[in-house]
C-alpha cells in the first residue's frame, strides 16, 4: 500500500461509520468502473482504435474545444490550460 493511501485511510478513521461507508462505496464504485472500462478495451480493441481515430479527426478539423471551456473552469493566472493526455500506448495506430 502506498504512503498516500495509508494517509488517506488514517484520515478516514476519524469519520463516522456512515461517512466511512459512503467513501468506501465511492471507492468501490470507482474501482468497478475502472475494471469495466479495462475489460471493454481488452475485449474490443478495434472499437477503441476507431473511437480514437474519430476523436483525432474531429480535433484536426477544428471540431473540438479545450476542456477548460467545456467544464467552465477559470484558469489561474499562472496555470496553463488543462490537457488530456494519453500516457499509455498510442491506440490510434
């Protein structure tokens, strides 16, 4: 277990049982969602590649907007724009 996760769990100890259960439910739901996405990508890599190509084509045609604009974030004076990057394999190839 990482140090960060250990610190988070220590902080949870001070919460009520109801609050702990609510956070535990959120964590479990997030893990379930991640597993479902991973399974979906493993089972249908061609679909993922197709979606990636479509997104890249839309971007090249100028049909996309910055994430900050879409979710209404105000940029901090010294902060750059938010970017979504793919740190994994290039799925568009």
